[in-house]
């Protein structure tokens, strides 16, 4: 085992900067920001805004992965929460809409947590159940239609702005600070990392590992629901078939790019969100460049590979690589 | 000792070897000479540099400076495979073979006899049988490796290494998981190989075995060469002094001063406590300032007793009391809340959280006890970590180092610190000195005594009867998953314990090491 790199986070920051510079190269106005009607506009604001759902998902996902778990159901939970919010939006006030949608997400998270923590089902299988069933539930709620709404309150969540910033960007900032505060100002962060690092040893040290696991899946469900509400508010409707489709993979990708190992243990909230922004910066860049969007998938794979190689302790330097090559020849 | 070859011929010569990891100097100016046909023990405390030396010689690490000569020729292997090709084979404690393949396949992996591109199974098995017969091993070579004991697997690993034309064989703690008979078999093979002119490096922390098998001894300490001696002319005390660099305080010879048992307050008591199919109901009283040793063979119920006491397994009969008050011990959490602590014998899988730092590992149990909402501030954590690192002499004294990078003895001290930080009333230690070198061993025994003087109740499990005799005020002997006898005060000695263990049934007990 190698000591942890002291330059933790450097790889992610470098990757983000490189991609933003590439974006700038394909689209010279990329960094231009202008104020119009009290709101900031520009590609860079767009990256933050569009990246909000995946960033929110990654906030929950990173905690789940830190316990050595995974949550495949977040895309489906987004669909459920979006469907609930859209169905209630025009007949109820925003507080109740939010409570219902987020409450549903919380219930989904608790369900996953119970399957994993209490029944000991492998996380990938346990959450696969809701990944499949959740989309069905969402379709039942919308009765198979695309439910649209006009409630200005809910629309504001996706399209409004606060102090010039799009509301989703403000929400992700608040959630990042809130999650960070909960995790780092309580003992939760340490206990989650211990649980993920060695669950057996943690239990013997008196940590309630089941409660930890239940808590992280619940939080993940809540974050997914919030992402679902924002996505629905953005398009002023809920599409149970496509809302949040495949976003669980982007969220997992964001967490991995953020340097949190799928084997659990150490995690970083900020770097997970950075990972989400890296992914979105690539998406936006491809769109701006006019290249076919299909290219995006390949590019994503290439960036993932690059970040993972940068993080790999075995490739801690070109010197190490060269030594290896010489050794292979010998 | 003459083994039929020229004893003066230096087979493997290491001169002025140096290796650092960042600021940490792991080896400095180390010389090591292995002659053909000798068994050479490489000794030192954890962190003395034994593993680093082996890894540099076998190409796992690149050296910073120095020379390695094999048969007079300078070598610089860049990988374990290159070292093997050069004639240096290493067999580790954990056998690096494939348990799902057959013995023959393991022996000839990567060099199977083929005809027309097809593996000749029968030819391979015939050769495997012949090869193993040389080692006095007559087993079914078509059976999967996993069917055999660790000892046999180790012999197979050695056979494979030797058959790959090894001239130097490095055995790193080969006897840690072997029983007495298996050690004898291994030693016979080692002598046989030495007789064929192979030079053997033997790393072990069992000093008895070192004296039984080795011709010469090289001692390292803190990455430096302390000396090379003939085994026959090196008294044990002198050897220990070389390894520790200080007189081993008389920790392991003198018995604890006896305070009358009844004069102490009961800390925890168990009446008719047990679990069907796991451990027969037992009565046990643990008193403040008293060490109770649990002795018995592996599987006799020692670890099972510890697990019931700590709530890892739930008892289905009996009553537990803590300070006289009935207590529920349904989980480790319950036990921790009642002020219990437990160091499992499985340090790696049930003790350390390898990725986390020494500081985080130390505060873990205390934080779990305080609960989520009363987090220890960073400065409190730093203070606790620094205090215990100093108190237990944890090395290197760096609280921010991941614990996985520490040696076994220091990991064990961190785990002790984890529980001491919770100011427990009862500490259960399962094999606290296993896999730990002689210095840390003595230190942990010294710690056990000190803790007990401060009023802690201790329940200690150990296979080393000498050790148990040294620190225990009472010894509970177990046999066949039941507590069978309790010895007190002057009645505690190794032979009494042995006869209690062996009372009915074969006396297949490992001799107490002296």
C-alpha cells in the first residue's frame, strides 16, 4: 500500500481547469458572463446550472459509496419525486409539494437502507430492485402521461434566480454546505469512513454500522428526490420514462472522478461535486463545439481514464512508469 | 555445522545497502552474508528492516545504494520474477499459490510439460510426485491445493521455488501458522535443502525455532546491522539484548505480586452464561485490578468466551452483571456502553481500519461511545492521539500516518490505545502478542500489568502459556467449549495448566515455549 497522495484533489482540479480551457478553445465566449434582468447568463453559469442534478445525486452517492455501497436507484427516485411534484404542483402549495416529493425520496432511501443494512443484501442488487420498480412507480403516478404544470413557485425552483444565480446553483451550494456541516461537524464523517473502511472492526469498536448505512441511503434518497424536483421544475413537467434516466451512472462517475474509492472509506464531498462539474463541463463543451453529441460518451470515458490514471499510486510519476518498462524488458 | 559443502563460500553478499522511504531511513549500511548450505536467521524487532532487506534483495524495492552479489556476480533484480530467475526464491507466511488449482498444476504453473501444445497431465503429475517425494511428501498431487493444511501448502511452495533452480531460499515467518509437528517437518526439509548447498534465510520471531534450526544469526535494529554471530555461541539473553538495544526488563520472569482475590471489588460477573452449540454455560467473576487468563487449545472456547462477554455473540442463557447491576450485553455497542473493550485476535480484519490515520483509529471507540452528536474536536483528537502515542511508545510517532503502514506491534498498540481512550473498566485481549516481535511483546506484557495496577479488570487469551502464567492472577482453563478448571495464585504454573487442558483426551498440546 502506498501512502495517500498529499496532493489530494489536485488531479480533479487540474482536470476541471483543462476541460474548461478546452471549452474556451472551442467556444471563445465560454467565460463571458453578463447580467440581464437581474440574472447572470453565460456558458460557465450554464455548466453550474445544468450540472446541479448530477451534483446533487453525487452528494448522496458519495456517502453511500464511502460505506462501500452503491445506489443504482437514484435515477428512478428522481422520476418518482418529479412525478409527485408535477402531479401536486397546480393544486397544492410549494411546501406541501416539496414535503411530499422529498418525503417520497426519503422513504425510497430508507427502503434501500433497510435492504442493505438490516437484510444484508448486496447494495448493487438491493438498489437494482428500486431502480427497476421505481420507474414503474413513477409511471403509475403519472398514469403513463407526461404531466405538465404551471405553478410559478415550482417553476421558480428550476428557472428562478437568487442574487443573480440560478436557483439550482444556490440549492447545490446550500446542500453542499449543509451536508458538509452535518458530516464534518458531527462525528458522522469519521464513523462513515470507518464503517466503509472496515465494517467488522467498526462494529467491534462500538459503532452502530447499521444506523450509519441506513442514514447514508436515506440521505442519498433525499438528495435524489431534490434533484428530481429540480429536473421537473426545469422542464415544467414530469416524464416518468426519461427523468433521471442513466443519471445514476453519471453520479457514480462523479464520485469516482472525485477520488472516492468504490471500496469505501475516505470520501470528499467537494471533490464529488467537482467530479459532477467535470462531467457537465464536458457535456456543455461538446454541445458548444458543434461536434456530434455521440462523441460525448467517448470523451467522458477518456477523461475518466485520465483522472483515474492520475490518481493511481502506481503511476505516481513518469519515473516509476519508466522503471517499470525497463523492468519488463529485463 | 558442516553440511557437506564449502562453508566459507559466500553465496549471497549484501554490502552497504541503503534504502529510504521519503524521510524514513529503512536501511542504512547493511551488510549481510549468506553462505552456501547454511541456514541463516535474520532477526530484529518489527520495523528493524528485515522485510525491507528481503524486498530489496528480491527486487520488490529498488535500492538507494549498495551492492548485492549472488555467487560473486553483481545482481540488481527489478522484480520478484527477475530475482527468481537469478536464483533467489522467497516463500512468505501467506502462501502465494492458487488454492483452486491442483498441487501439480501449482508446481508447474507457467512451465507445464506439453506435447503439441497440449498439457501432458499425467507427465506433470508424475514429475510432481517425484519432486514432492524428495521432500518426504506423499500426497495426491491431483487434489486442489486448498485441500491441504497451510504447512503442506508451504512445503509445496518451497518445492516449487527450489525446483525453479533456486540457490537462495528466503523463508519469511514460515512457521507462524504451523503446529509443532508441522514445524518439525518444515525443519527437516530445510536441513535437507541446506545439505544440497542451498543457502536459506530464515525470518522468524520464535527464538526457540531460531536456536533449533539456524547456523548463524544476523540482527538488524532500526535499519542498521547490529551484528552477525554463530548461533551456537550466542546466548539467548545476549541475542535479545542485540535485538532490543536495552536489557529486557524482567517482565517475563517474575509473577505479579499477589493481592488477595477477595479483597478486590467485582467488576463484572457472569452466572450460567452461555450459548447453545457455541459455549457451555460458565460462571466467571472479573475483579478490578485483576488479570484473568484464558488457557486452552485452539477451538476450546477461549475466543468464544471473549465474544460472549463482549456481546459479539448473544448469550441465550445466564445473567451478566456489571458492578453488581444486571446488564444486557446483546451487541458490542452495549458492551462499549458498559465500559468494556475488546481487542480481537484478528487484528487486520477486526481491529484496524487500515486507510484511516493512527489518530482516527485511536479515537474511534471513544467517539462511538460518545455518539454522533458529541464529536471530539480536532484538537481533542490530536491531544488524545499524541498522549497515547507517547504513553505506548507507538512508532513512528506520527498521528496522521495511515495505520495500515505501521508494523504489527505498533498496530496492536494503537488498538490498545483505542480502548484505553474510552477509560474502560474491563478490557478483553485476545492473543494480544500474536505476530509481534520480542520487544513489543515484552512491552505489551508490561502494559497489561500496569493497566491492572490502575484498577482495570483484564481478561486475556493467549496460546503462550508462559505468558499467561506471568501476568495472570487467575487462569481459567477451557476444553471442548467449556470452562473446566480455575487456577489461582501459586497454583498457576505451566504444567498444571497443561494437565488441566489434557485431563481427558490426547495430550496433543504444544509445548510451552521458554
